[in-house]
């Protein structure tokens, strides 16, 4: 009788250890998936920041610094430039570039709309997983301003999210804050 109880006890303890190993394996796999998604999110954030910085740097090319920015609000930025973004060259006619969030969310977040003369730019399809876009504007002396004519740089705050790698997990949410200079207006003074 004692031997049978020992065998049953061994099976119970072995079964518990086996369940612990299987549970540990699932947790390790979920942690690895989450780390991979987080790494992809950081990569994506870097691409978004680089692209937005390159667009904002075009503000005021060929314009007086006071006339470069059309309007600078907390949720959008519109500016004049002679740089034709679609053609990637200096043009002879001024163009108006605008940056804002779309009004319509989709499964990949809310799209950032970058438009030239009201026409969305077509090479910016990877700016997704975004749920927040805010601007703060600064003068050449780094003082906060709400005046479009005195703005020489913008602090951009973006919120990103990504659905979890597994159902039932928390979404990955991150925030990014960076400063972009309206290079032509900044370098020309004012």
C-alpha cells in the first residue's frame, strides 16, 4: 500500500513540475514576442521622427522667416516653402506643406497627414501606430510662443501604441518627444 501511495505522489509531483515547465515556456515565449514588438515599435518611432524632422526642416525655404509659417497650432503645423517635396527639388512656385493627425482612425492607429498644397504625400505610408500628435513652438531664443511669425522650431510630442502580441495582453504604449528646427527661418535669424 505504501508503494502505491509513493507512486501516486510521484505522479502528482511530476505532473505539477511538468505544468510549471510548460507554463514557464509559455511565459518565456510571450516575453520574447513582447520584446520583439517593442523593438519594432522603437524602430518605427525612429523612422517617424526622422521623416517628420526632414519635412519640418523644409519650412521657409526661400521665404522670409516671418512669413514662413502659415499657422502653428497645438494640433497642426502649416508652412510655406519653395522645396517641392513630391519632386524632391527646389521649385519655382511656393508650396504649402501641412502636418496634422487624420480625423479617422484605422486598425494601425490614426494616420499622420502630411500634405503638399492639400494633396497627401504618397511616400509616407509607414507613419502608423500613432494616437497622439502635439506641437509646441519656440522662438530663436528657445522661448515658448504661440505666434506663427516668431516660431523658429517646434517640439513634437507623439504617442504610439501597438496591439499586444497575444490576445489578453496589454497594448504596448510609448511616447516620443523631439525638437525640430525650421532650418531656413532659424538660420536666417529674425
